[in-house]
């Protein structure tokens, strides 16, 4: 009898008669991202032994709320870790650093057998290699689960997964809460932050709505976030959890909105320890988690939770000391190395980024990245396109190679400014991958795309023939976009394109091919 149990956040535990498998366990009492994120609701009452002795642990990507080294260090020697085969070895190497040797990389869309009885798992990567995110499809004992976790799968990918599962998906678990640092880490007036947060919230919900509507699973589970913030320096960020207006949608708020807008679809939410019988659909609720509410007593819950983690937070602070006198030299060397990784990315970044490193041995540097290469030096009077302000103690682990820039961004221990106020995905891509093969894979993908296919869309009484696939990361705009005010908004990452000109109006991105035609 196969069951699926939530272990909190994006973690799921599958138990069958022949094997057990844990997806993306995040159990660490140290939270993630340098003590910034903590599991919400908490999952520390669960029995970790049955998880660390699982037959398999499947990890979708290297974000620290999915790849938990505290958990991996306790894994049984018998457990095999399954990961998607990404273009670089960084992910596998980081898992190895936790003392895990039994790692198997699974190629996209290839079934990997889990037992001798016909059970299998496959990975389904997000289309663009700019994002190392991947869903998992598992089929066992006549049941199927599509675990999308943080991967933004397209409707056609999800439908293909359903087809491969035999035409029926018993459970589709899909992330409904974003976790991005925009707008919270930017200095927007409160009203503007709230407007952007609402916009992002709705984009996320609409994307889940469209994906689930196109896939029609037997049961859809919004899951995988949000986290909460316990460090006194970050506690104010818990405003993102507001049920009505926060940027991060908790699973129950998502389920409420989604079931109202897609009423024919079965929706459920699971808290840590809640167990779903995949054969009968019956759910057994965890008595500890049953005490938790997303809507009542949240402030008090977080206050008590923070008290319980006070010692841990103190330890984390000690683990990340202020940098020594060699910091400036190492900082410059770090960027000099980044400048050698990809001419394609430097050309597309095409801006100056100012780093204001505060605290002992800090400084202010301008990093110019464009078709001429990368140059770093003391700040000048030039107006930077991006400004990144952060304390040196949080940058040290990046220079040491222990963390990635994306970990720092996700820690929210950073202030950002951009002028003009548009997203530069290439800058984030260079910082997050910082690895030549990974950047080459993006270049190959973007320069090798078939740009010729066209679809017709209408905006009121005007009609346009546009490229079918989003110039950002290839989302199919025929099914994953909304049109408003003369713009088409891609639901994958919320880039908006002016239908008349094709220009991307809120991010640095190649234009969308577009041509106005006579309405038919
Ligand atoms: S694929 Fe990213 S915004 Fe369209």
C-alpha cells in the first residue's frame, strides 16, 4: 500500500511495500541560508530515523531548503541519492561534501527503476538550463505522483508526464508560494512593495491554476513553502506571510483561491506528518501539526519558535565571523574569475553593478560587465545599474566557495537597488551558476532555439502575430500567458512584453517577435 506523507516545506515521503523514498527533505534545526529561513510550520517533531534510512532520497536542486546538508550527513550508508543530471557537477559535488557517495544522476525523461516490481522515477527539468530545477514523476503500485516542487514545468511537460504515467496522475504537488527577494530586499515605498507583492502573488496563483487545469490530476496539492524568519534582524520579513496580501502564498490560502477558480478540481493541503493513502485517497492528519494554523496566532507561534531557536541563531552568527584584512583582495579575485566564465553572459548583463560591502574590511566596488569583458575597481561617479549592499560576513562564505550568490540573495540578508527598475536575469544567472559549463548550456539553449513558430493573440479589437515561445526561457505563450493593457505577461517568470513593439518592459530580455495583423 503506497502512502505519501508531508515532511514539511517541499519534503514528501513515499512508502511502498518494496522501498521508501524521500523527496527534498529539509529538516535542519539550523534552518537554511545562514539561519535566515526556517520551516513553517515546524517539522522537528517528525521521526527523522525513518527518513535518514530511506531506500532513496531524491533531491530536485541545490537550494538549501531542498539540499539539506545537516540531513544528508545523517543518511544511512545504504541510502541512494537520486538527482537530475544538470549541465554542471556543482550540485553533485555539494552533496558529496556532506559525506554522501551513493549518488545517481538521472537523465531527463528516462525512467529509473526503483524496485523489481515495475516502480520507476524520472526527472523533468525546467526548459531553460538557466534554471537548475526539475520535477519528479514517480509511478509505483499502480499510482503516480508528479512532484513539481520549485520547477516551473510547462503545461505540455505536465501533460507528457501524465501520458507517461499511463494517462492518470493521482497526485500533482505544485509550488504555490514564490520565495524571491523581489520586492522585499529593495527599497520601495511600502505601498509600492505591497503592489508588487500582490502582483507576484497573483501571477503565481494564475500559473498554478493554468498548469493544473491543463493537467487535470486526480488530486492537486499546493506545497513547498513559504518559510518563516526567526532571526531578530529578519523578523520583519514575516510580513510576506500575510494571508491576504503577503507576497508568499501559504498552501491553504492557495488552495482556497485555486478551488474557487477551478472548482471542478480536487485540492488538498498537507502539513508535516499528514499522510495520504495513495490507493484510497484517505488522509490521516498529524496531531501535532493539527494544532498549527496559518491564520490564527501566527505572531505568537513565530515568537515561541524564535525563542526555541535563539541558541542556534547565536551559533550561526559565530560561524560567520566578520572578514579579515585579506577580504578586499579576495573579493576582487573572485570577480576577476567570474569575468572569465562566459562572454555571452557579460555581453547580455551590459551594466555596472556596485557592491557596497559593509562592516570591517569592507569597501565599495564597481563591477563593469559588458561585451568588453569584466572590470572591477573602486566605485566611480558612474551611476550603477544595480547596487548590492551587504555585510562582509555574509559574503565571506561565497568567496570561500562554501555558498553561492543565490544563497545570499535568498537569505534576504542583502539590500538591492536597480536603475532602471528592471530585472537582469543574466546578472543573476552569472552569479548563481558561476560555472562555465552551466553558463555554456544556457548560451547553447538560447542561441539554438527555434524562433520561427508564431501564434495569434488578441488584445481587445487588435490582433498580433507573436512568437509562440517566450524569449526569456522558452515558455509556451499559447497556454501560459495573460494579456492586459497592450502587454503579454508570461506566467513563467512574469516578464511582460509590449505587444506593439515586442520590448520587454520589466526585465532585461530579448524582445518578443510581434507584428500587428488585421483581426480575423
Ligand atoms: S519563460 Fe521566463 S518569463 Fe517567460
